[in-house]
């Protein structure tokens, strides 16, 4: 008999200076009768998927799950799950990639976290970036210390540094800088939720 379990992921994000966002999201899993030491084929993945996947770890602290994951790696303490995650990583260390093409082109960047298909895909040498959501920080190459949470967030940022954005907002680093300079507490591409607390900043002004 299948058992159904619902987990709640929750946390607090620093969206912009002085602004904090509380978020919660349910994570639904369908599980079978498992003990802590056994997972039978088909419990989470269908058997045909389980048989097609690869999983490996090494003595340097690297862990890989999926096709072409960490295939060029000589770095240490990296984690990649999802086809082509961290495929081109060479000496980058302490990188974590979860999702198809996450951090695919990373070479020497270190301390990056990418969760979502295509997150930080084109990052090469940028370090200490955090991208959560499909194609978040997608075009980032050498930018560092950026934090993006939400689908397409900071999508066009390439070399910008120390940007923080949450939600489907801020097309690139230039818009992020504009928003902060104008005193926005929140910006979004969804007009229904756009809030511009100071200076009467208009939607057209942002040109998102």
C-alpha cells in the first residue's frame, strides 16, 4: 500500500535591504513501505527511470546522480543531481547543482548553489552565487555573490555582482540597481502585485 506524505518547506529570504520574505511551500511525495536502509525499485522513480540513471561518489567528497554529471571534474566536495548538472566543472569546489543543466558550464567557479532546471547554466568562473528556480541567473558567467529566488529571476545578469532578487522579478542587474536606487521595497513583472513604496515609481519606468 502506498502512503502519502506532505512536507512543508519554509524559510526567510532577505529580498532587498530591510525587506524579509517569509515563504512556505508544500512538498508532496508518494512513498511505499520502506525502512531507513532500503529503497526498492519504483518506490519513487518508475523502474525504467531507475535503471537508466547513474549514481556515483568518490573519496574527494563529490557526489553525482544523472547522466553526464561532473564528468570533467577534478574539484572537491561538489554535488550534482540531474542530467548535465556541473558537466563542465573542472576545479570548482563546493558547488551544488540540482536539476537538468544546472551549473552545466561551470568550470572553476566555487561555492555556487543552483536548484532548478537551467539555474546558473552558463556560469563559468563566478563564485558564491545562489539560484533557486527554473533558469534563475541563467546567463550569469563571472558575476559573483548574487542571490536569485524564483523562475527567471536575474535571468540576464552576466557579470553583475552582489544582487539579491526574489520572485519572477528584476530582468537584469541594471534593473536591480534601479529598483534599489529608487527605494522600491518590491518589484515584479506581475502588475497586480507591483508595489512601489517610495518616489511613486511607475511600471513603465522599470520597463520590465
